[in-house]
């Protein structure tokens, strides 16, 4: 089966996302956990970036500014627990598949969301859902993809049996569903304590993570939804710095962005602008190298200036005299 692509791709299934963001955060002293920043971005915004491919995203919480547009929902009464919140969010969805997420997952990304959907679509059971397990093998039902019909069926049953969903634990739902599992220790990392927050903040600044984190943060801050080849741009910046001058690197990358915007934007426009600038930088370097080689060759050539003794302009044969 073809891997899942965001809505609009050929042969793909549309999905919605429900993000639960209204918990009490008691272990954080009642702090507004979804607003806590990791890598300069609110935890909620990081999760919204991971489910950017959703046809619609519903956040169950009180409305607040977010980096991406969302629909808001609220369980009645507020604070009724995760099942009541899920029921409220699900009522605002229409897609056949729904990704259900908590708002405290700093390392969740689009790749994990795609893996969940791929596994759900590939299951011939069919499974009602696919969820992530943490490093200890525990199920994480709020890092999962479900068939929306299955969720509605079981939530309705539970509401009838218990005269509503308020206060019911998630395990009442998951115990009634046919679930498969994938392992993703990083995506399942959630921030329940300040130690968790500190660990997440430290990790994104480690070598090998910081650049991707920074680019993602800048794109969110500027409202840019654009995937670009970071390696390609870094190679261009290196060529500009080495072939021209160090200040040429940031100036050139700025001009690449401006040229791509003038061309209508999109990854293709960035790639084409970067290709042209890279070719120019290489021509610039070749020209400088050729000129330096010519100068070195001229300096190494025999001196053609007349001088005393046998040489140009002097007779050396027997008739001289």
C-alpha cells in the first residue's frame, strides 16, 4: 500500500486530528501546560505541526492563540476527563480516520503520524486503531490513529452504560477496541513534570537536533509551511562563504528566499533558486582559481628582459667584435 500522504495526494485517505489540551497539569503545579515552551515553541504548537496534514484539527480546550488554525471544542462540564474531551472533539470531525493526540508531546512529528496512519490503513483485520507504545511497552492511547466510526460506536455505548462520559478513564475505551501497536520511544515522550520539560529542552539543543529544531521554530513563527532541503541550502551557504566571502552566505540565502517568493513560492522555487546560485558560486570560484593559476604561470616563466652577456641582441659567433 502506498504510504500515507497529506490530503490532496493521489490515492490517499483524509484524516482529522483531535488534540486534548485541557488537563489540570497537577504535577506542573497547575501551570498551563500546552503553553509551556520547548525550543521557543508552545507544546501545543509543536503537536499542531505534527498533524499539519489533517483536513481539520480540533483542539479540546479553552481557545488561545495558536501557530496554525484550529477548531475549538470543550467537554461539558469542563474538566470532565479524557473520554469526555475526546467525545467533544470527535463531534467536530468528519473524516473516516482520526489521529488522537495529547498536547504535551515535544518530539512528535509528521513522520510518526504517517506511520500510525500507514499501519491503520494496511491492517486487514481491520483494526480499530493503531497506537504508540513507550519504552516500557505501555500503551499511549493519546498518540494514536483510529477509525472514527469505531470511536463513535464505543463512546456512544459507554455514554449509555455510564450515563455520560465524565470521569471515565481512557482504558474503558481502549479495552473495547481492536488495537495494533508501533514502537516510537521519542514520539511517546510526554511532559508531565518540570524534569520532563528540562529534559526536552536539553535534548533539542544537542548536536544533531538543534538545526532542524531551529528551522521548524522559525517556520512556525513566520507562518511558513514549506519543506526545503536544508542540506542543499547549507551547501549553498558554504560555497558562497568559501568562494566569495563569509558575509556572502547569509546574504545569498536571504536572496534565495526572496527569489523563491517572487517565483510563487514552494519547494521547487527554492530548489531552482538555490541551483542557480550554487552554479554562480562555482563559476565564481573557477574564475578566481583560473586567474590565480594564470598569475602563477606568468611569474614562473623565463624573464624576457634583455640583459648583459650572451642573449637577445648580442652576437656570439666568431665574427663578433
